[in-house]
C-alpha cells in the first residue's frame, strides 16, 4: 500500500492537503490522465476514485462522478473566498482533496468531484496486486 508521511510531501502537496490550497488548473499531474487504475489518498494510501469514474470536465483538474466508498470521503461546508461550496476531505488522513459540485454528467449521477492531483496518487491497474490493492481489481470486472 502506498503511504507518505507529511514530511515527505512536496511544497504543492503540503499546500493542497494540509493548508486547503488548490493547484493550478491544466498544470497538474492528472487533469488529462485517463489510464486504467485507481487514485488513492496521497498520505493514507486509501483508495478514493477509479479511472472508470473519471471524466473530462474541462475544468483543469481531475474530475470523478463518484468515490469508490463514500465512507472514505468527508464533505464539509466551505465558505472561503465569498463562495458557498462543498469541500471534500479524505477520511483516512483528513487531507483536503478538492470540492464536489452538482454539475457532473447527469447519466453518472450529476456529481463532479473536482480533485487536486497533488492530493492523490495514481495506481495503474497492472500494479494493483503488486502494490497491495488487489482487492480493487474487481471494480474493473463489470
């Protein structure tokens, strides 16, 4: 299982996950990444999203229609910057991940989890077993 300590985080990873920051749109690791696999919490290593639930939203950040397990996601009211939004945090590490909006594809449930690349680590499908995520292979056998 992939895990990091807070002291292992890069400056942008720390800003996003620990200081509720946001990375630049269209200039982050996974905004246009569509390989098969799962996205896990950068600190706890807990699985959060699958590539099957990722979609192109033209917002500049990775967007997902749902989480693998709602129990791993914490939603909080965010009134920063004069806006009313729903912040998304990881239950496993209490790290800031991004926000969830109600403007996602209707055929996928209508949600758009807009997630910072700096808060997650991609685990390729081919490496799920080797990296301790073998139980998640079944998510792709639909």
